[in-house]
C-alpha cells in the first residue's frame, strides 16, 4: 500500500527528507508520493516516517495502490538492488 498526500498538505517540508526511498517530491501545488517508490518504510522502519512527522495528518493509505506486506518487501528489495547498482563503480 503506497501512501498518498492529500490536499490538506500545508507544504511544511518535513516529510520529504524523512523518506528513505526518496518517494516524496514537490508536485504542482503540494507534495506527492511516487507509489512505485513508496514501501511505507517497510525494510527501513516499523512505521511510515512521513506519517510520523506530518503535523496535519494528511498522509493516508492510497486506495488506488493497495499492496500486501509481501509486495512491499519485494519493492523494498528491488529498490535496494537498484540503488546498489547505481552506486557501483565501474572498473577502470
């Protein structure tokens, strides 16, 4: 289940740096969450960090992107593998 930032967002800037998957970015008017990158912090933390720091409680589960815990783990593992590949240095 990816999370969703609603239009109640006040653009306080606290959620973006808390996301370990860099899934949060500024949208046209408010912050947005990329469902392809959001694991609800599975693999990193016990609870979604953006939800923990949001002062207006505007980050519910996105009903359009419901996922099982197993699929969130698989997404976490895929994102970690992609990050490791991107960080690998090619031999000279």
